């Protein structure tokens, strides 16, 4: 999940949600992905192409705190939570009565953390167990979002560019998939061994090189996006 693409697209005069075809073209040309709305819409498209029933879910739509994910249905109608925007590694079963459901800690679903899933009637709670012993929680509302409402919220999100960039990416680290994050002009790697901060940088060109090295994103695109954020920060 990242907001650099949103800033880059916005700076070029387009504030509407990209469709999956445009996102695919941008991926092929620039190596970029997008924010949670981009990734959810793209995933819904891929599920539809593959004949898998799925629908969007989320919370705080049409606000700056909006977040969306996808629920996909299995062969027996069981639900799986898919959240590419939060860097989940794979879908997780959220059907408490299913024979394969587990309430114990699960590994391999989220970078640098074990998770536990607690389904409810209309929501599911996820606990994240961090390497430092801390635990955080997130609640997903499970009511399907009408696609028109989803697209309206997506358009609003794409035109709401915050002052600081954010980029989260999964990268291989030793025997695991770790989480590298760039935000507030700092970057760090989260692993099961702990969090490791990168050395500070002081120029756009240095950040372009570092982010390109972690993501493979096009350097010119990165420079445009970061320059946009730098100007926004000074306003």
C-alpha cells in the first residue's frame, strides 16, 4: 500500500479512481501499485475474472480515515478476509464454525507478526502479536459495500492527498517476509527480530534511490511524487 501513486496521478490533474486496466498499465510501465482503494478494486476485478465471488468491506468511508478490504467466498460460501492495503500476505479464513478455522495464533499471514482472528456477527477482530510482545487490534466491518458507494468513496480518497507520503512494501528478509515502510520522511524495516531504522536522508534524489531499490518503482515517477509532497509540506 502506498500513496506515492495517488500523489503522482493527482499532480498530473486526475483526481478520480483509476480503473483496473489503467492500474495494470501503470504497473507494467512504472512498477507502481496504489492505496487500499486501488488494491481492493484491482483484487475484485481479478476475482471476477477468476469466477470467485467477492465484495468490498470497509470503514469510515468518505473520510480521511477510510480503509477498505475484500471478502472472498470459498466453495462452501465460507468467507476469507483479503487486505492487500494493509500488506497481508495471504487471505485468512474468518468463518468461526468452519472445520479449518483456528483461534490460536497464526503465522505467515502478516509481515513480522502473528495474528489471531475472532469473528463476530457483523465484524471480525484481528489481534496482531508483535515481536516486542506488544499486541494491537483491528476490527473489520463485514457488511458488503455497494459498488456505487465504494466508487464514490474511492474517488473522494484519490482527491484527498495528505501532507506526508506513505509507502509500505513486503520484502524478503532471511527466512521471512518483512515489512519496509517509508513515512514522515523516515524509513524502517519491521521483522520478527524487531524494527530497524534506516539512516536519515536529506534530499529527494537520495530518497528516490532508496525507494527505487526497495520497490523497483520508476525513478522519474518517484521524483515527481516526492517533489509534489515536498511542495505540499511547504504550503
